[in-house]
C-alpha cells in the first residue's frame, strides 16, 4: 500500500500554502534573480570568486574504511569536497510574510539533505556545507519563500522586527542592512551587518494582496484568522491534549 504524505492539516489558504512549500515534488515559484556573486556577498562568509575554505580533505582522498552506509548515501557536493560548515539566518514579519521560522525548518527538512536547521524566537537558521548552503540560499532568496520587505537576512542583532512595519512597509532593523531605494529593496550590508562595497538589489516588495494570498502565517487582522480553519484547530487541540496527558496515564 503506497503512502501519501499529508504535510499538514487545514482547509484554509494558509494551510494549503504550507503544504505546497513542504512538498518536494512541487517547485518553488521563481520571483527574482539575485545572482550567485550577490548571494555570496549577502552571506558574508567568503569573497565572491574565492576558493571554498575546507575543514578536511576531500572524501575521495581520505581513504576512509569500508562502510555500507557510505555506499547507500551519496555525500553532498560540499561534504565530498570537505567544505566548512556555514549558515544563513532569516527573519519574517508577522504581517503576512511568505514563510515563518517553524515552516522554514519543515520546508528545508523535506527538500534538502545534509542540513542542520534551527528554529529560534522569531528567526530561523540553517547550517550546512558552504557550497551546498549557497545553492539552498538561492531558493530561500529568489523564490516565493522570500519577500524583500517582510523577510530579511540577519545573522546578528535580530530582534524588534516582527510585529510592526515602518511607514514604507519595511521591517525595523537596528543595523539597517537593507533600504528601500528607487522602488526596490537593496542590501547595503551583509547578514552580519558588515558594509558591502556595492548595493545588492533583491527586487520590489510584493503587494498586500499577493502577501495575503501566499502567506503561511495566520493573522486575525490583516490575513486569514486561525479560528476560521476548523480542521487546523481540531488538529492543534488533539496534539495539545496528547502532550498534556503524556506521562500521566490518565484513567479513561
């Protein structure tokens, strides 16, 4: 009997958007074209065009002992080359951002190998081998997982961004890594907050109608209220009940 993954409950547009993002058989929607060199600038781990620093020799040169698991699981490109581990960290506005921290971790776990994602308070980080990270970052920045105004790369000094927007629609950033310039959002600093030699254009911010239709965040005022999705409420209540009862072995 074939198993069909469900990816998540719910009948609302938010629930459907979550399932579409998590399903590895569905391609992301390409929204912009930030080139490889600019992505390297935004990450801030190495200079564009420079060689990848390594943490160990390439696997082919290490002469590792015979192992059946190595025959089953092919290494990623970065692991095979011995790349060091680096990261990208993103934050999302509660105002109908296309994705959010927990959802990002679910999406990455379904779609990518050799990664270590982590969900924190209002931000999400994913670590992996450096050349693998740059390929993943293309998806995280160039597709419908990202909005230039409601999503931001922030490797440090993160907080204060989520609940409100500035008058121009941008999230607050203490380090002001990106600015609205001539109708498009441009990064003037990398994710750590180090000034860039040139501005990196990540495109126009999406309008409110697109954001509401494509967000994965429930919002009672500017989006889809959680209370409107009865199936999702039933699922969450079931999980809450089971977690509360776990270990107490209540008498029926």
